């Protein structure tokens, strides 16, 4: 049996992904023109954290993405209501966003807060942190760029630490202070905080 996305030799999933990346690339080229250095949050949810971060860091240009339309709309509402000129939110899947981003656009800081932990072993392949995605981030991260990861989940924390420890492009920083505290929607529910910070080599 062919995989369900492959019918008569045609890989529909790959084609859809390619089309998404092309569409996103065109949208980002326009929306982020002249923004060479970004502070980037993956899975921004309702945008509480990044909107507060942008308000407190007017010299940085911040971009938040999420998969879910209504969360992105709520984030965009915060941007409008706060009249924040230095933040933009997009509906995008993280790997597609990273593949669509122009090579000249650099990620100076990357934040991942309370990502889905996918606790079951058979679902670990869905975790965002893996070797390929750390390389995807590194492709846009100049030397010295930072990656900040926070989760309540002990197992995902250990998984991310291990991936960062063995990744050639990232170096873990011990006991780094968390750069900016503003309780996120999920942090409020989960309470626990487990942080990791890595620097692009
Ligand atoms: C558990 S929620 C955390 C939201 C927010 N960071 C917080 O702390 O409240 C994880 C978020 O990541 C988003 N997400 C999951 N996988 C994603 C992906 N591949 N690309 C973009 N967003 C993703 C989900 O839609 C969801 O809003």
C-alpha cells in the first residue's frame, strides 16, 4: 500500500508543504522587508508573552508564529491594541516558516515556551526539538544568537538538553537567567518552569 499522502507516485503532502513555503516566503519578504534581525517565538499561542516582551524591548523586532488561526488572531489583536510597532504575528508552521525565511533574515533570539511535549514514545517524532530543527534554527542564527526553551515537562526538558548537548551548532549555557518573565497562558496552568538556554557556536 502506498503511504496515504502518496498516490500514483505523487506526494501530496510534499507538494502542499512546498506550496505553503512558497506562499509564506512571498508574504514574509513583504512583511519583514528591512527587518534583518529578529527576536522569534515559536508557538506563541495567544501572544501574551511576546506582546509584553516587545513592549519592554522597543529596539528589537519580534515575530511570533502559531499553527492555530484564532490564537494568531488574538495575538494580532494584542499588537493592535498595544499599538506595538515592533511585533508581528503570523499563522505558520515552524519548519515551514524557517524554510521560507530569506537567508538574510537572522534570528538573534529564539524563544520556545511550553511547546507540546508529546509524552508518548510513539509521538516523540512530533516534538519540535530534534537534530534537523536545531540545524534549521542554526541556519538563520548568527554566532552568539541565543535559544531559550521553557517547559513544565521533565521528560521534554531532558530530551531537549540531550539534543542541545550533542548538537554541533549549539552550546548549552549553564544557569543562564531567563531573559524576560511574563506568565504565559500555559505557564499559568502548568506552574512548573524548566529552562534551557543555548548559544549558537
Ligand atoms: C502548549 S501551547 C503553548 C503556547 C504558549 N507558548 C504558552 O506558553 O502559553 C503550544 C503552542 O504551539 C503551537 N504549535 C505547535 N506546533 C507548532 C508548529 N510546528 N509550528 C507553530 N506552532 C506550533 C500550538 O498551536 C500551541 O499554540
